[in-house]
C-alpha cells in the first residue's frame, strides 16, 4: 500500500442537472476555489473549501478583515471547528491542524478529503475523516 497520494490533478465534472452546477473531488487541494454567498439583506461574503473568506455589506463596510482572492490561501484566519477524540490527533473540519497541513504538502495520506458541489444558490462541501469514519456536510 502506498503512503503517498498520486498526483493526478483536479477533476471537474458538470452535473447532469443542466443548471451549471459542477462537482470537484479533492477541493482542499484547489486554493483558488471559492463560493460567493449572499443574503436578501445585502450581506455578501465568499468562502473557500477550508472556510477562509470575508463578510461585508459593501466595498466600505466589512464585518471581517477584507481579503482579496489572490491572498486568501495565505491568511491564517478562517471559520473552523475541531474534534479531539481519545488518543487521536486533533482534527480540524477545515484541514487546518498542523498534522493535516503537513500531510497536504508532503503527499502523505491523512484520511481527510473534501468534495464540493457548486451550483446556483447551493454550494455544498462533503468532508470525510477516515480514522473516525466521520462524514460531514457544510
């Protein structure tokens, strides 16, 4: 069994719903992907697969620190939640633990994956953590 990921690139697949939505496996390895989010009261934001992004009303009124898409992968600020179970290493739902970041860059399999379905008004991320047999949807 190999302990490293095969470098096969990012695979995009359009859905068969003919609504412009698409699916991408291993979205956590695609730093330029982000989802625009808006509500009926005028709030705007964007969020990446690792939940980085900003929230604003307009160009001059931000709830969080303004972030441009070219720099989003460099910021340490993100939405997050953590799991710590018994003797296992801490697990970040967004892949931000030091253990998950190390495995991201050295190619080791960490049992963490993100699959994203992006479409009109409904971006969804499915995340899984093999050690705990855990699956979640954001």
